[in-house]
């Protein structure tokens, strides 16, 4: 699965890593044999972070984290067997949706069409003086090219400075750095079916 993500969706920089639970160290040798994903051992010492506890991990959970390492969901590999292509594709889609939603906004895009063109200059002019009723801004205020919640002269400058830039659709190559999405695979034996499904 990591190879699939790296090959087909490199712009999302999605990373899968394994974290074994504190007290389950005895399983590390067998679970990592023949596999090459990064593997961490939760320590669980008093006063130190224990992610299995804080994420309320159950056996064979995949924990999905955003770019701030905040948990946004869990996907259990016992409930959703990755040998089933529907499950496999569902997990891929969760990864992509998470990465997409945490993607950096396109600076200069005042019309919210993922490209910076003459339309954005018009959008700034037509909405000049607008204030986003959402605080903090949701980044969708028409004319707000720099996503500060206001349409001002600074937005005209943002359009000019980013003119011609685009935000590529899913699966396409992107020239700009995209957001990173860290994914943690929790659970001893979590990748037990890895070879069978060639993830
Ligand atoms: Ca635009
Ligand atoms: Ca603005």
C-alpha cells in the first residue's frame, strides 16, 4: 500500500508506519520479518506518551493522523480485511481524503477554482471590502485570495504574486509542496496480511 501511495499519489506524501503497543515488545521480531515499513515501539513508561492509550487503539487498528499528528479516524483491519479490494480501496480513499482536506490552500485563488487567473482579479474587485462571517475564516470567502477573512488590497497583490499557479486535482503531479499526512498503523500483527495483498 505504501508503494501504491508513493507511486500514484506522491504529492500527498502519505506515510504509513507501525507502532507496537507497550508491553508487546516480544512480537517485534516476527511482525517486522520480511517487511520494510518503519516500525516504532511504544514505551509506556510513567510520564511518557503512550499513543496506544491516548488513541484508544484496539488490535489491528490503522490510526489516521493529520499533519499535526492529531487523530482523525481509525480503520480496523479485522473488520475491514485488506484482502478484500473494497476494504483496500476504502482505506486508500480515507488516506487521500485526509491528505486533501489538510492541503495548503492555493494562495492567490480568490474565486476558489484552484487556479490563479484573471478571474481572481475580478473576484477581488467585485467583493472588495467583504468580511468572512466565519471566524476563523473557512478560506472560501470570494475575493479573499490570501485567506485572511478580508478582501483588501493585499488580495490583489496575492493574485499578482501567484498568477498562473494551480492546485492539481487528485492523482496529478503538483509542482508545489503538498501537505504531509502521517499515518500510524497500530497493533501487533496489524500487517499480518501484507504479503498476501501486496500492500
Ligand atoms: Ca481562481
Ligand atoms: Ca484577504
